[in-house]
C-alpha cells in the first residue's frame, strides 16, 4: 500500500473518530482534571473564613516597627515583653530566630531568657530542622517554664504545587535522628504553645485533640494547614480608591506602639483588656523583607504570601477552635467510588443514551454540589475527583466495549452492556 493511501486512510479514520478521540483526551487527560487537594482548596474558599479566636493575641513586628530589626536587640525585646508578661498570659511564643549561624541577636541570650522566665509565664522559643539537624538556641541552662517548639513548616506532601505549605507535623519525625536517646520528641510550635498554656504534656494535649476529631498517628501527627491562612479578613475601602489597608483577623499590637507607649496608663489599660490568664501571645515579624525565607504561600492565602508567625497563628487558632476536618479514608473513597459506578451502570443500562447522559450529568453535578455543601455546613470532607473520574472511566469503557465487541460477546455480556434493543429491560418488556 502506498504512503498516499495510508495517509488518506489515517485522515479518514480521524474524521470518523475525532469525537471519540477528543472525548477520550478530555476524560483521560490530567490536563482537564484538578487534583483532589485542589478541589479541597476550592471547597475551603467556598466555606469562607474562620474568625480569629479572641484568646489569641499577636505582637506584630510590622513595617512601622523599623526600630526593631535583626540582629534582634535583646534589651529592646525584653522592654517590649515586660508589660505583656506582667499581664500573666497563659503562654507566650517567640517566633524569632535565636538559633543557627551567623548569630541573629545582640546581647546575652541566657540573661534575656532568665529574665523572661522570672515572670513564671510559659515561654516557647523557636527551633528548626535543617537537613535533618536540629537548630536550637545555645543556652547554658534552661530555666523553668521555657520550652522549644519547631517552626519548620514545609512537609513535601505536594511538591509540585509551587511550594505551597499544606501540612505541618505536630510531632516532628526527625527528632530521633537529632536526639540519639529519643526521649524528647520535638513538637510543632503551635501545639507546644497550646500544651504550655494548658499546663499539660504535649502528648496529653494531642490525645485531647484526637478526642475532638483531629486524625493521625502519634509519630506522624499532622494537621492540614488549611486553617484559612489569611492574615487579614476583608479589604477595607475608603472612597473610590482602595487604601490597601485590611481588617486584621487577629487581635494584634504593633511593636512600635508598644515600645513607645507600652508603659503609658492608657496602653496598660488596653493590654489589661486584651491579655489575661487565658490569652496566648505570639511574637513575630511580619514586615516585608524580600530576603527572608520566613514567608509562605498557603492554599488559602490566595496570591498573598504570609509570614511564618501568621501561619502559626492560624494553626493555633484552628487548634483552639477545634474545627478539625478528617481526611476521607481509603475505605470511604472505595465505597463512594463503587456507589457512583453502580449508579452509573444502572442509568446507562436501563435508559436510552440521551436520557442516560442527561441523568448522569445531573447525578455528577448533584454529587459535586453535595460535597461542597457538606463541607461548608458541617466540614465533612467527601472525596470528589477520584470517584467522578472512575465513574466516567467506567461509562466510557462500556461505550468502547459496546462498539468493539462482536455480537457473540455482546450476548454473553448483555447484563453489563449499555441500553440497546437487545437489552435486559427491553426483553422483559417484550
């Protein structure tokens, strides 16, 4: 056969089968499908924002607090924290780097920590894991009420997702490598703050959270970092032009104002109103710094990158409110997929093609809408993408078999085939 005839035959084949080929590419091609986690992102945005817990207060080293920048002046930080600690909050977390090289602070760190510990308020200092090594502040002695929590956020769960922070381990899996005796696991910064505020062991705190619906195993405890990681709630507009100011989601105090007015009577009254024995205080930097590695994008921060301390604030806000969302297990996903496949088979077997397709489109749309409504109303996470894909693949496979099998095989598999003149239903009607 000549090349010309082969080309004509191929062209004729594509003309006849282009609809089938396009449909196959649409259904089987990953380009046209989002991932399950991306569908969850959309559901979270559909659900809306979780308000900030009033028990959480942020001490904000913001753009206006230009007098306090790294290397951190410990004398200034102590001056900043004294009026806060005098209010005896439940715990204070300091998300500033006092570890690693080069040294990122000026002054005597031991004296600074001892001075803060003198208020008998639980203090959580930041540690981090880098290349499997634990980096922590170098102290000659650790005074009472001082703890260390890991601020390492990124877990390579979906590395293809543009380094989006999706998960934060509550118990760091690297602690056995960094501590040969394996006696003291390193807990996430937010969990350790909550445990310190309650005055209980972090593992006991984990058990309480698990009883409230947080899922996971003790060694690999994690939460999905979907605590609606916004720094701000809603944009605020002044006149026809937006002023780019935002309504803060958390109760916060600017470091500049605290340093300048923290000892004034009106400011002490404001601190007394916002900070009490059930308040957890977070101290951290949120000023814009292009060179800082402590800025992240999360699934719900849209295109806004947010600082690490704000991510911790959101995680802690989620733990305080206990609005946990359990992942659908493999068994639930299997039965949801099987149910959609069985329903699809019933529809295409007992209905004519056009009616069956309309009904299936309606069923799939209703299932998708139901997953959104259940998530928004009751925070029930049902699998969406995988069951739909499997059901559509099944329908397409039956359509291919109906066109490819011989009449003899069609008779043998008549119970499985789509609706046709020789279908089970038509024979019963006759």
